[in-house]
């Protein structure tokens, strides 16, 4: 199995909305991918706790795939590409990690 983690730091304001507002939209749109892309075996999306003074990022995506080829199919899926283009307009930073797991 392959786990794909992505973290985003959101712009304080983008698309006329606050980072908190965009974070909620981001979470909804990410969760919708699970229904649209069969390669996703499991998904978790979380937003940073508002009072967490030590966090560097605002949102995290945790995905599980069968293998690296499934991750590649996910990354080239039109729904993922469309969402990634929108995310690029609301984020300041992005970090990701892919690793093998027995989950």
C-alpha cells in the first residue's frame, strides 16, 4: 500500500474569502474526490485547530492507494487536476510525502 500525505498553508485571503472559509471549501471538495476516483482506497481530510499555535499548515490530506501506479492515475484524473488548479489559487505553501505502508 502507498500513503500520500499533502499539507497546505492557505493564503490569509483568496477568492474573496478568508483562509478559514477556503479551508472548509477545500475539505468538502477533497472529500468529493473519494466518490469520483476509484483508486482512492481511504481518505482523511483535516483542518488545523484554530487555537493550535504550533502548526505550520492549515489543512492535511491523507490518502491510501494500492500502489504507486494508482497514485499516478489519481494525479492525472481530470477531477484531481481541476481541484489542484483551484487549490493553487488559495495556497501559500504545499508539502507532500509518499511512503509505503502495510495499512
